[in-house]
């Protein structure tokens, strides 16, 4: 069965600095999708970035980028120039490209941004 | 588009009472998901529907839980009778199959407290 692990329950970063959130996953599939979701105090789950496993190029969305290491089954999120509004829970998620449409989520990392 | 709409936002009920959570997906979306979020277990998929038909309900914890989708614009998750361990945030999410690789759109969740 596929699993997603986020080993950092909580992280802190100074405003304007860079922080990296870790995520590892386990799967026997060769084709799949990975996602990072942000959950601010409002509870709304917001998609931050996605990565297709068959693409070697790391995805980027403005200040957010990923380091996707397929062989290592690692998918970390880098937030550059951190802002106070980045404070939230961040969830890593996995979905196989075929078969069930289920997403599997990690347990989350709480990011604190210090002014 | 108003997004995925869930009601109520908060619900407090006594043990043994019936609870009904409601969800209106984004118009045109053909998939609907119910997730439960707790500190201990994170985000768990309870059930999902495709074109109003339940596809996978393996995550429904027990017979006290039931979900319906009578039409494309409305779904309910019912707990009868409720127990304190059902206290959690319940999320509804929807998606379009043609955009399945781009993540779900989540509602803001219903925080359920059973006392």
C-alpha cells in the first residue's frame, strides 16, 4: 500500500528566509502525481504545487518549488522569501495515475513564520 | 464560482444524536469526496462518488456512517448515532475527471464536536 510520510511535525522560519519541508512516500507504481496543500487557520485546503512523476523537471510556482527525487521517493517543498501569510499546515499528497482516484495525505507539517 | 460549500461550519451535538453534514460541489464537477481530519489520524478518505454513484466507501469507519449523493449538486454525510470519537473536521472536496491530475477543490470543512 502507498504511504506518505512527513517527518517534521513543526518548522519555523524567519520572515524573508527560505525553508524546506520534507516528504517521503512509498509506492510500487511508476507513474503518479504528488501535491503540496496548504491549510491556513481558516481550514481551507489550498493546492500549492503539483509534480508529475514522469517529468524530471522540478515544479515551481512563484516562491514555491519542489525537489523531486524519484529514486529516493522524496518530494520536498521549498518556500523562498517566506512571508507571514505562509504560516499554515502543509500536507504532502500522493495519487497513482491509474486505478483508484484516492489521494493519500501525509500527517502535515506546521510552519511558523517569525517576524 | 462559489467553490465547494459545506454546512454547517461548526456543529456541536450530544452523544447518541444524529448528525448530518452537507456539501454542495462545484457545478459541473463529476467527483465528490468526503474526508475526515483528526490530529491522530490526519486526513482520511471516507468515501467518494463519481456521477452521484458511490465508488469506494472502504474508508467509512462503521455502519453508523452513511453518505448519499441524490443529485450532482448535493451530498450528505450522516452519523447516527454519534459518539465522542467522531469529533473531527469533515471535508468535502470535488473534482473534474478531466482535471483529475490537478488536485481537488476542498470546502472549508465542518468541525464536529460530539459531547
